[in-house]
C-alpha cells in the first residue's frame, strides 16, 4: 500500500517547496522507512541548484515500516540510520575494500562515470503525477522514504535520540572517518583543523579520540572557535579574512609545533581558495586531507608539497557503514564522541527555510529537521 506524505522537493529552478508525494510499498530488496529526523548540511542546500526536481535530504534516522520479500536483516519496528554509501559488493572497488566508492551504486562515483547508479526504483516515489528522484538515493527530508536495504544500518542502542542518530549519516561519518580511516592519525601527533563547522567539529573530536596531543583549530568565526574547544581543540587560531591561503595562520601553526608544522591537517571549509591550505600547515612528510569535497579547479603552488608531503581526498571518510556506524554509536555510548551536543537546534519540515538561513549564517553546529 502506498503512503502519501509531506516532503521537501527541490523544484529544479533554485527553489524548494513542501509538497505532497506518494511513496510506494517496497519492492523485493527495498525498505519503507518512516523518517524521525534528518540532519542538514550544505549539500542539501546545493541540491536546489542541481537543475532537476528531487526529494531533498541525505542524512537521517527513522523506523522501518515495511520490508520487501528479499529483505532478511530488517523488520518492521527496527530503528535505523540511513546512509548513501550503498555498495553492490561485486564491482572492482567493493572487491578491493572500497565500498564507499562503489562503481555501480555510489551516487557520487557512478553518476560521475556517466551512467545511472543503482537505487530504489524511480516509480517508487511520485510527485505531481510523475516519478521523482531522491537525493543520494535517500530523500530524507520526507515523512517517509523508500530505500535499498543496503542503505540502512540498524541501531541496537535505543538510548540515542533520533536527531543525534540522524547526523551520523554524513557529517559525523565524514569527519570521523577522515581522521580514523583515511589519515589514520597516530597517538601523540599534532593535528590542524581548518574550519569548525559540522564536519570540522567531528574531525576535532575524532582526532582527540585517536590520541592526538595537539588539535589546533583555525576559523574566522570566534563563536565557532569557542565551540571547537568543547569538542577537543587544544589550541584555537582566529584567522583573518584576507589571509590568502591561510599562509599567516600557517606560520602560527609552525610556532605551535616546534617550527616544522603539524603532522596532519584537515581542510573542512568547502572554500575552493583554501583547497591547498592544509599543505601549508604540515611538516615535511606530513599528511594533508581535503575533507569538504572541493571539486572546483584551483591553482596550487607546488612549493607547498616540499618535501614528501601527502595530499589525500577521501570520500565520505572511506565509510563502511555496517562497520563504522556501530563504532560511532559505541563511542557515543561511552561518552567519548559527542552527538547530542552537535545538534544546535531542531526544526519542523515547515521551518526548512529558516534552518537553511541559520546554517548559512554559521549559527548551528548541526541543524536537524524532526518529524512527528
């Protein structure tokens, strides 16, 4: 039986509306989820300019309502976190241990290769009488959504609130995974984090969990730097807006790290002009990590690579949802990783416009849409 519900729909012309959509019952390998909370990030705002109608949202948590005949790992009533890394398990990247860049199903990788990634059938969601895509094959800014079973991870710990669980989907995972999975930060090391937004705060606390001795955070917003201290920053540097490439801040970092630079630096600003900035922060043979997904063409002074520096650009913190999400929830349960504190404000779906305004103004660590 199909469900009619309210959803945030990007209209394809730079705007969105809260509209009624129809969500079908699941096919064989699909699951119908009633959304309880959906985290917001800049990608959701960017989806307004993707040039096509789409059900918005790619972070979320909810409750399973109905499962397809081939679904064995989930049942009605299960609490789940949704994720957009839905590996096929058989392509080249999945076989060599990189399910986050699945060549068949990834909405980022597969779509970029020029073919349509696998997802729940388009006919499963109807808007204005026509099938409509769901953002990252999820569409979490909707009261109900239809997804592949591989897009779900069961939450065994029922003590975690839905808003806190919802942000694990992308922002928390990206920051945490960039530190633990991609850079493999070592105990006793020094770390620089550029940008203390939602992703940056999770890089900070992951670096603390990894045992970094120094976690230096750089931002132009004093309020964000104060927030960074709560999540584990040992030093904060207020950067100047006219500090090109953050080169002046880099000199301050060198002063704090014995004159040679940090062991690791993470770019979390999503500002193309700062794409090379982490290279300026690290010592010779240090590791620079571009976390925020900059895809624009930029110019890099190759002197920044001297000498033996490594620059990596991981997707989604090299996420393996079935392994990483339970680890994150376990760290939350121990009190080592803060999730409740990341949720600055909750909004209703009708308040999405205000939520975007607050996000763009830098008022929130994370804003979350909650559903009754």
